[in-house]
């Protein structure tokens, strides 16, 4: 690779100091050039790049063959997170041109004002470097590709809610298939990216170093798996201290808004740690997170992602709001065990599940905003909702022939949206782009979605709804 000499932002950092390269605009900077020194057949394929630093605007990367300048297309990058992959489809002739000449990448000057950073060799893992992927006429089973993807470093996500979804999938796969060591090995490898002995090393959502601290409530989801593996691990103190510091006068752990994410990213790890240590205070706090969010985020038959400080609610019936709310309820209550003081919350989980079932789209999954077909199907939220339904059926709180059957149908539909290497396609982007972007129909690959789909697949095996899909 040849890339312009541009310094990486001094206030940011890449994971594990993995190497990166900039893609800059044509004005004043040379293009970034990728070369492949191997023969490839003239078969259709994809050019894949991974974003290496938080993006909070819209970028367009133009691709052309390096020697003759043949236009190949453009990457449409909107509000990307670190580790986000983007694919540019190529026909057979374009693949041959890329293999013969290399590819030249430039950043469109409008509206970009600074370079786009991507992972590159040699210090980035092979799974994160730019790659030329060939379509295969005989792809392997998509579910097996999902398992292969999840049980490798390829599935690592930014620390917090994103990586937490993958860690839960790996933990579930390990416990579902205990004789298969792949998930346990991957779980150790993933944790080693961020947990170094008794220290925590990671970057916050803006790419800024956040060593040994918790950036917000979404950052504590990974501590659920840490606590399951070692309830005395020193880093768990960071989560507990963060929860204490962010508790409002009504007992709600939150940042500025109250969010549905907290059902999953706060209440659930609290419950895991409470059960592992016998901490009654944490148990009560976990229950409180669910009750206060039920009160603040539901209104009649609607669910909102956020209650803002001014009293307004936003993201009404957004698919991932349903996923976080239902997953948080079911996982938290499952950890706490069947006790009379949580019956009302199981009733709430059943109510939310019934609403979700009534708002499926014609394809058997869920639109980006439930009950709004114009916003189009959204796979990441659908995987999360279906995972919660399957987990509730496993617990005996949802009906196997109703919620369980819907979860199985969603699994079959979502597996058809997997790439040949196990990424879930058809997800809406991060919500940092606002509701207009969520409603736009823009879709992308999702590592979080792959993690949620892995959780769903593991739960379906445990309830006997599907057979072993991992090989």
C-alpha cells in the first residue's frame, strides 16, 4: 500500500496500535493505492475496507484502477464506527483490473474535511486489512460461516455495547457446544484485546483513549461476560463505580438521557455480578433499572429508545430499541432466577414480545421502525428481538409454538442475509447520525448484528428448534 503522509489525530488511538492508512482528498494529497500481487480469476467479487477511526459525517471514497484510471465505483460511508467494514461490489472485469493494476482510492472533497482512516498492514490483523474477496459459486452454509466469523478475531468490535453483543454470543456458543473449543478460544482472544491483566485498555466511541475508566452506560455490557468467567476480576470495580456515579435520585443509572440500552448494558451485567457474588444491593439495582425504564420509555403500546432531559421521547418503536429492551428484560430476569418480586417484569417482557410479534413485516422480521414498512427491514434489530424471544422461550416464559416459532423463522430469514464470510448484511447504521438517517433505508454490514444472530442461533439449539449449525 502507498498512502499520503498524514499524521493520525493526536487525541485519538487505534486498537492495540494496529496500523492504519489515510485516504485523503485529491487536493494537495496523493491517492491511497492498494496492490495485490497474486493472480485471480475474472470472477465477480468485492473490495472491502475497514474504518479505523470514528466518523461523524458522510464520506464518499472513489475507487479507480491504479494505472488506467478505470472507475470502479464508490464507497458510501455514513457515520461509521471503528471496525466497520464496507464492501464495493465488482464485476469480473473490474476484479481483473484491480488484480492487474491495483486500486486508487481518493476521498471526495464534498463534504469531507479530513482524511478517512482505514486499517492496513503489516501491524493490523489480516482480517482487518483491505481485501479483494471473490464470490464463490458454491458458498459454504451461511450459518457455519457465521460461526467461523464469530470465533475469530474478525468479529472484534469497539469495547462497550458493540463488543458486548459478540462476547455474549461467544459465551453462549461455548456453553451450548462445550466440546467445541473454538468459541472459548475466541472468547479469550477477544477479552485479551481489551483486558490486560488487571488493566482495561480501550478507546471510547470517538476513538479517544479510555484506559481504566468507563466512558458511559453503554460501556459496561462486556463486564457481564467478565463476571461470568471471574466474578472477582479487578476490572469489575470500574463498572460498579461507574454505576454508582451515574445513578440519578430515582435509582436510574444513566448518562444524560434515559435509554433502552441500559436494560441490556447496565441491568444485565448488574444481575450477573449480583448472582455471582450474592450482592443484594446490586440485585435490587438491576431490578430498579428495568422498572424505571419501563416507566420512562413506554407509553401505551409504544416503546422509545430515549427519554431526554427536557421530557421528550425519541426513536419511537425503533427496532434496536425493542432489541435492547427485550434482551435486557429477558437476560436480566433469567440471571436473577424466578422470584415473586420480578413477576411484574416478566409480565412486561411478555407484553413487549406480543407487541413485537404483532408488528412483524411480511418477510417475518422487523422493519427499522416497527409497524412502519416505509422504513424497510432492518436485520440487526431483528436479530436482537428474535434472540430475546428465543431466550424467553428457553426460560419457559414465552410460548415455544409462538415466540419460539417466530424466532426460528427469523433465524432462517436472517441467515439468508449473511455474507459468505459471516457478516450480517442489511443493518441500519449507528444512531449517531440521527433519525433521518435511520429512516433513509441506508444499510450496511453489522458486526453487532452477527453477534446478536449468534446469540439467537445458540438459544434455538438449546430449545431444540434448530440442529447444530456451527460446521
